[in-house]
C-alpha cells in the first residue's frame, strides 16, 4: 500500500511540476524520477539559501550607497534628499530622477503615507543601485560611491561593476526559480562575499558564519562525474604558463568537461575547463611552423597547438607524438578556482591520489577538505 501511495504521489508531483521543467533534473539523474525529484528539492533549497545572501548584499549595498550620497549632499544641513539635488547627482540626475519618480508613483498607488524618503530608498530596484556603478556615473564614484566600498582593489569602479554584472543574472535566475544545475553556485557565493568584504571585512565574516549555501552544496544528491584528474609534476607549470595539458599519444580518456591537476600531494586549486582535445599530434618545430600558418577562425585551434608545441619544446619537452588539451586559463570565468589546494593526507608507496588518471565530480572538489572527500 505504501509503495502505491508513493508512486501515486510521485506521479502527481510530476504532473504538477511538468516533465518539461523536470527535464534537466532527469538528465542529471539518468532518468530516475525519484532522484530527479530529490535533485529538484535540493535545487529549491540552495536557491533559497543563495537568495538569502543576495538579499543581505542588496540591503548592504543600498544602505552603503545611500549613506555616502547622503553625506556627499550634506543632507542634514540641506534637509533635502540627495536624489533631489541636481548639483549632487550631476550628469546622472536625469536617469536617477526617472527611477525615483517611477518608484514614488508606485508607492503612492499603495498608500500616500509610503511616499517617504526611507520608503523610496527601500523601493528602488537592485538594478537601480547596480547601474549607479556604470561608466556614466564615474564622477559619482570618485566623489562618493567609492567610499561605499572602500576595500575595492585599486579603488577602481570597474571591479565593482564586473561583480554586480555577474550577480544580476544569477539573482534573476533565482527569482524565476530556474535550475542551478549548470551554475557555479560557490563562485557566485564568493562574488557576494567579496562585495561584502569590500564594504566591510566584518560584514564578510558575519555572512560566512551565517550563510547556508556551502553546507547545502555538499548535500547535492546527484553529482556528475565530469572532471579528469591527472598527475602533474611537470604538467602544472606548463598549464600555468600556457593553458595546456599534454601527455603521450594514444592514452584513452572518457569525455570530461574539466581537468584538474595533482602534484606535490595536493590537487591544485584551479579546475580548468577543457576547450579542445586532439590526439596524435606531431611534436616538432616543423609541425608547429605548419600549423601556425593556417589562417581563419576554423583553424584557430591549430594555431594554439602550434604555440603550445613551441612553448613546451622551449621548456624542455622532447619531440615525438602527444595528445593535447587546450584549457581555460587561470582568471578565465570558465575556470573554477577553489579557495585552496586539496591536500592528500595518505602516505606510503602506491598511496598517491592519482597514479595515471582518475575521474571525479567537480562538485566534490569544490566542497572537499582533503582528498578523502573527493568522489
């Protein structure tokens, strides 16, 4: 009887959620509907936890900006909000005024008592606050906004803009209850924590203590095995300098999305995305010269391989035939950066985490404390 009820409930859930919405979860679960529903539930939980952090960042940013613009406008002396003073907002005044008026109109429609300074500030959209860090507001940044995020590297507005531009689509995805399966949630969390740190180091510490995203991330019920881990005593330097991995021709690898490096009893903190893979490449200066002359977008990987041959030969790699992986570089948004290397605590002959190569989930790498957590 219990199994029948469970099956009936499952069918009702599928009908209500729709098979189309469950499609990405079914793909991740190899068609197992029960696992797909677990994954859907996990997605909802981590989305809620992520939205909680977004909410903190939004309120912190809004209040920090409002505080600095209020000071810049000498509101206490003027008795007039900064957003009503054209000489304060300068060239930005028209754009700011339109957003303010739209917000006031909406608030008046709810209640005449809601058209107050504090309600207007609270009612302005996240988009409004992020747009204040655009290039057309450079004067405001120099005069006041930079004080809202005093920890910004080199005091450059573009550093803030870049993080906010990445956060906005993630926030929209959360608001629309979209799938996070293909999103680097821990990267987005780190982006938000960094914004908090730029406002106040103490704010970051507090958020790190209270955020639930990290714990939920470790609880993902289905984790695809999508990362190739290779021994990298020599290969790590080659990747750092050239964004490539090379190994003997003919070695078999299953299709993978990412490549990680193991050297000196640790998995390095950079997980590169595999952009292109070719086997049986003649590793000679003659072949490098030939490939480098191939023109056009269709041959761009040939030219990259030519550069790789030249660089590796200069680093002491001998000729022969190799297979090559072109990888995303350090700093590339497609590259996953861990907070730290993952140590391998086992010792003794034959105890290395990787002998030839192995496959793991990038998800487990992101949440591992040591290699015993990597699956």
